[in-house]
């Protein structure tokens, strides 16, 4: 069986919003459902169900540092772990030099169309910026 190679898409977006304001949009179901997916449901096992186009995508929050970063590791349809699983990493970074805030996004995915990924994230980020006013 040949394994599909994954694409690691990394992008930093400047955003004019404090980490404290931004973090809930990256880490909570209600925040994420406002810009990142059509809906987000968290079950009692802390498994996040991201719903896009009526389809469920299960993920686990495998890492988070308050007001800094969040990582969602995607699970298979049985909510189990997979080798070389896809993930999305959000981290809030600021430039020491300019005091500018950035949202750094790392999307480790099966999607290999770089242009499509770029368009997708540009649109998602645009939604987020509109909400936070950044």
C-alpha cells in the first residue's frame, strides 16, 4: 500500500488583535464555528467534531498554551488515531521588533494543491479578521 504524502502548509497572517481576544476563536467550539468550520461540536470525550459541507471531521486538541497556541490532531472516522495524521496548528506570535501580532497557521494535510490551500486559508483568515476587527 502506498502512502500518500502530506503537504505542510505554513502561513503567517498579520492580525491587529490581542492574543487574549484571539485565543477563544482558536480554541473553543463556539469561537471556531464562527470562522473555521460550519459547526463545531465537542463531545464528552473532548473529541471535536468539525463539520464542513455536512461532513464530520473528528479531531483532538493535542496541545494548547493559553493565549499562545492550539493544535488539533485529526482522527479517523472511528475517532481513532492514525499514523501520520493530519493536524492544524494555530499559534499567536508577535514580532519583538515591530510589536505586530501574527497568526501562524500550520496545516498538515492530504490536500496537495498548494493554491487551493492558500485560497482556503486566505478566506478563512479573512472571516476571522472580520469577526475580531483585526
